[in-house]
C-alpha cells in the first residue's frame, strides 16, 4: 500500500491526476489503508498522515495549484527518501 500511495502522489506530481480529485481521494486512501500501510512501514505512514490531509484541505479551500503541488512534492520527497 505504501508503494500505491507514493505512485499516486507521483502521478499527481506528473500531471496525471486531477488536483481536485487528488485532494479528495488521497486523504480517503490514507484513512482506508492506514493499518496496512503502518504494518508495511510505520515511518512513511506517519509522514504521509502528518501533513497530507491538511495540505489537501488547503487546496480544497482555493489554494493555488502550484502551492499545492509544491507542498505535495515536499512530502513525497520526505517519504521516498525512506522508501
């Protein structure tokens, strides 16, 4: 599940995932698969759950696309370094 989460983030960063859809789908994914992700890698799970829900909520409240993408990239790079 960690790999799927990171692939989803990468798809978004590469422009293959609509920003609004991602902002709704990704937090739902984190909630639904939290236990499976935690069993795989607690550290990455915590990184993704610490900031991504808030980052996605900020976008839903009309944050600019580039700011959203920049914040997602920071979290993606934090997680990928550990992966």
